[in-house]
């Protein structure tokens, strides 16, 4: 006989939207980030946004453009879920002001575009941390009335110390010292927890050694960004390590669209994220597709 809690009495729009972007089998996601133009202008690989996006669309579970990219370069008939970039107001031309972000898209506009969610960069530890955390709380508060997904990003701008943590290398390109590595875990753990405590349904951050600690301390599921373009095997390696440490997927851009073979790369990333393939197996798949 059914008991009271056996009956489903509620429907959650937010959970339903999550189901659109997470693969039902693996419970993970490959979110393709193509929003970089909002502060980088036209970075390599995104000069012709439409041309870059089209061959990759069949292989991503969701896509994250900025509002201009969405309106001008994406076919409105696409069935791929949209995660809209919702903060900005900065540009690489003033790299010392990268943390000075404001909300750039209203919740009404997100709904009009049929986005299932949005991203907000929060610059924890930088001069504008309060303003950027407020961007997250204000947008999440309003968007949650409609069941949209809030993704908070632990952004570091051009800060030399924090940049070192997310790049995983020292300013001169040398390896991080054991102390740097400890500081990186401490920082990312702190920043991720701050975002999840302030209403992010998903936290997007960067992989670092000791990532299990970051995942454990964060109340929300974590996806990793790729950061600057790395050699193919290296990118697959940190993706594999992040997934093994408990990340629920990637929100990756440059390591896919700047790869010499983006379509092969996104499929190799999928193999790691969704099928738990090893780095060697994923690289083999990459080579097969590249050569085909
Ligand atoms: C910043 O440019 C955006 O939030 C990107 O979407 C994010 O950094 C992920 O892209 P990538 O993998 O290139 O770091």
C-alpha cells in the first residue's frame, strides 16, 4: 500500500531543466562554452561563431553563448539547451578591471530566449567580489521564481596569484610548488563553497591537484572549465582527473574549439565524461575521428 511520501505531489521546473542538460545514463554533462567574446572580443576559433558552433552542436549536451552570439549566430530551430552568459561589462582592454562585472541580461530576456539557465562570474577575493556575488544572488533569486538554472563561475580575471592557480602553472610557465598547490586547493575550495552558499545550482571552476577536496566542500555539483588551450592529451588528462574526483561534467571552450580538430576533441571529451574512458582510449578515439 502506498504511503504518503510515495505520492509525487510536486513538479520542479528546475529539475526538469537539469534533465535537459544532463545525460540520463551518465548523470553528467558536456556543456560547450562559446561566450568568450563578451570580454575577449574575437578570440582565435570564435572569429566566425556560427561556423565554429555548427559542427559541434550535435556533440554537446548544452551550449553557453553570450546574448549577441545567440541572437546572431545560432539557429533558433536548435534543440540544444541554451545556458546564457548573464554578466559582463568588462573587456580585456582593461584587464585590471575584469572583476568589475554587472548583470548584462535580464531574467525576462533569458525566458524570451528560452534559455534553461545562465552563468554569472564571481570574482572571490578580488576588489569587486561583493558586486559580483550580488550579481549571482540577485539574478538567482529572480530566475529561481521561474525554475531557471543558475551557474556560478569562480572567475579570477588577470590577478597574478589566482591566475596561477587556475592555469596550474607559475607565471614563467614553471610547475607549481607544493605550497602553490595547497594554496590553489584552499582558494578554489573557498570560492566554490561561497558560490554554492549564495545560490548557484551548479558551480563552474578550474581543475587543480587535490580536486576531491574542492568537490567535497562544495554543496552544489561542479563542472570544470578548460582554461587556456593545452595539448590534446593534457586536456583529456585533467578532464579525466576532474571527473574521477567527482565533477559532474565540463563547461569547456578553448580546449575544444581551439583544438586543431574540434569535432574529434569534443567526442573524445564526451568519451571521458559520459563513458568513463581512460585518457589513452579517448585519445585513440580522437585520432580515429581526426584521421577519418
Ligand atoms: C569565460 O571566458 C567564460 O566563462 C568561459 O565560458 C569559460 O572560461 C570556459 O571556457 P574555457 O574552457 O575556454 O575556459
